[in-house]
C-alpha cells in the first residue's frame, strides 16, 4: 500500500479528498463483494450445489409473529400476546377485572386491516 504524506496537501485539497473518498470506498467494496460472490459460487458448484441453495437454506425454522391475545380497553394500541412478563397496564387493571375481560376478538374490519380488535367489556359475558 502506498503511503501519502497528507501534510503536503492544502485545506482545500484535503476537503476535496474527504468528499471524494466515500465514492472510492463504495466502488472498492462492490468490487470485493463481486469477487467474493464468484469465489463462493465456485465453491458451491464444486460441492454440487448452487449458491442460492447454500445461502438461502429453507430448512430453517422461522420464528413467527405472535398476534395479540389481550388488549388494553383504555388504549387499543397497547396489546400483549400473553407471553413473557405482564405489561404494566395488565397488572394495574387486573385488580377489579379478571384477565378474560382483556381478550381480543378479531373483527371483520380488522381482517381487512382497517380497524382495531374488539375487547370484551365487563358487561359482556364470555
């Protein structure tokens, strides 16, 4: 690697170099990435696979999203799946009401993505 004596540059030259440097860094990264991809494709082909088969392994178990089972009737943006530590609003609200009153029911408008979940209120029976 060549060494450059930056002390010989003026402030304007240093600022110009500073503004141009990211372009050259990105260009070098892309070149190295392409070369690495070609090496990896060759290694995969040697083993009898495509690079896509090796990199995008579909046998992984995916952790899915757990939908909300409980919703705060006072603030519909606060939900809880029933897993993990109970949120503060559940602990604060549970004293007068059993947890069953916070269960969310899916509405047809929510299936379409336009509304919130309805929660049972104390006046409704489960």
